[in-house]
C-alpha cells in the first residue's frame, strides 16, 4: 500500500482546530488554530516537547477531550465528514470502525481482572455481532497479526510484559479495520530495545492493512525512521510540517532545528545545546510569534506579528516570518 504520494486522497483533515482548558486563572490554549491532513496509507509524526498539546489534539480528533477542555473552534473531517458537528450516536459508529486510538499509557489501562480474549472480544462485539467461533478465530488472528502467541488469548494483562501488553493494545486498535489510527506515544513507556520491536510491529501491521496513522512522539530520532511526514508542535501551535527528508535536510523553523540538534549521535560527540528562555505560560501567549522567548533570531516584527503556517516549498509548511521571507 505504501508509499503514499501527493496524489493520495486525504482521509483525515484537521482544520483550524483550537482547544482550550478553562481554569481559575484563565483559559489554557492547548491547541491553537491547528491544521494538518493525513493522506491514505501515510504515517504522519506529531512531535514536540511534553505539554505542547499533542494528546489534546489526539483527543480532539476523536472528540474525547475531557472537561474542563473544550473544542472552541475548527473542524475535523474524516472522509470529508466533520466530526465536530456529529451526534454522539454517529460518533460511536466512527470511533474504532473508522478512527481508532491507542491512548497514551494504553497498556496500563488494560483491565487487570479481565482476560485478553475478553478485552479484545468486547472491543469487537461492541460494534459487530459475531458468533463465538468466529469471534475466537478473529481474536487469534489479531494476536497473530501483532506477533503474539496463541496462549495470550487466555492470559491476564499482569502475566504479560510491557511490550506484549502494548501489542494487545495495537490488536484492539486494528480489530475493526479502521482507516486511521491515532497512536499517542505508543512506545514511550517501553525499554529502548522493546520500543523498536513494538514500533516495527505497528508499522508492519498498518502498512499491511493500508491504515493511515498519526503517530505522536517526543523522540525526533525514533520518528525519523518511521514516518513519511513530520508535524512539529510548539506551545499549542504547529510550527512546521514537511516530508521527513525535508525536515531533516532543510529544517526551516528554529524549534525544528533545535529538536534535530538535540538528537544524540554516537559518531559525532557534540556538546549538548542549552536552550535559553522558557516556554510562555499557555494561558498568556505573547503577541507575535509563540517561539520568540527561545529564538535567537527574533526581531521586532516577530514580537508583533503571529506567523501563519504557510507552504514555502512543495508540501513544506512553516510558521516563521524569517523562513517565509527567505523562501520568497
Ligand atoms: N485538565 C486540564 N486542565 C488544565 N490544563 C490542562 C489539562 N489537561 C492538559 N492541560 C494543559 O494542556 C497542555 C497540553 O497538554 P497535553 O495535550 O497533554 O500535551 P502533550 O501530550 O504534548 O504532553 C499542557 O500545558 C497541559 O498542562
Ligand atoms: Mg501527551
């Protein structure tokens, strides 16, 4: 199915999505005017430091943002239909069947007193009726798809390693043949060695099924080896979106460059880059560019004008006034 190209249809489109959390001291702007799309069969990585709004975007796409969070504006379209305006009933049909989530920390949310066969079985029968023999076959096939032995069928989560539990979560996500999977830091809680194997399973399975995936992570190095395009997020805003080669060969946004420079390398021992300045309080974004406090190239214009995400080269979008000027 892969590789997708610029001609592949867009299965998921996020359009100017904003999500706020109401607090006593004002609204936390966790996602601000976020726009991106996912093509059929493609893997898009969403990266950025902890607290920048990645999980918020994932939850908003499924309309599962928890109170006091609220989608304040924007659209999320799957196959052209806007999820934000659907009824709960219509949403239930879309979740899992068209759009599945592997939530952050998924493996720890498996029910400890329920066998794996029941957990996967419940996910299936909540949407599809199936006779017990067909259901058993389907669950065993799913376990096989994610590289788990048959005996896992009758086991409890506590009998499995972290990597095996995460595979169960992948099996649940693909159980109803969704078109899109949103995987929120699917390997972050695992040991480094297991991380790669589980990530590879996720890639193999989605590629075989032709599923598109939004893969959330904070590790730019790991993402580089897995995704087709990268979307970089900073303080609730997308700052750069581009094919993975372009992101690494020609990063435009200073924050993207910083993320790349901070990937450790064995060949080249380099001093760790210290980043000066702090991220602003998400309740009080400054006028102008959101990265201004940490940017070495910030000028007066950057402090007054908020850059929009603009296409500066084919399929390469950036929200930085200096980079946009250079490109024109
Ligand atoms: N329930 C909440 N109330 C207030 N602020 C929240 C709540 N949940 C998340 N936030 C804030 O929203 C921002 C984005 O959080 P999150 O989406 O979890 O980021 P990430 O997944 O990138 O680590 C953070 O600054 C966080 O503090
Ligand atoms: Mg998160």
